[in-house]
C-alpha cells in the first residue's frame, strides 16, 4: 500500500509539473492521486481520469 501511495503521488505531481510548473498545484494533484489510489481495493495499477482528480 505504501509503495502505491508514493507512486500515485509522484505521478500526479509530475503530470502537473511538466505541464504547468506550479509547485503548489503539483503537490495538490499529487496528494489527490495518492488519496484516490486508496479507494480502489486490490488494484496494482489504479487508473483514473484528470476529471476525477480535480
């Protein structure tokens, strides 16, 4: 579970960082992705859309 949280956080963070470069928004997206990854039970690769993160 811990590894999935870190991976999801980094994915969300990098997604916004590479597009916008806004550090504050990067951290919010990273946190949202990590939180969403905990809502999908027994998934090794949780996938969700940008709309769901926002």
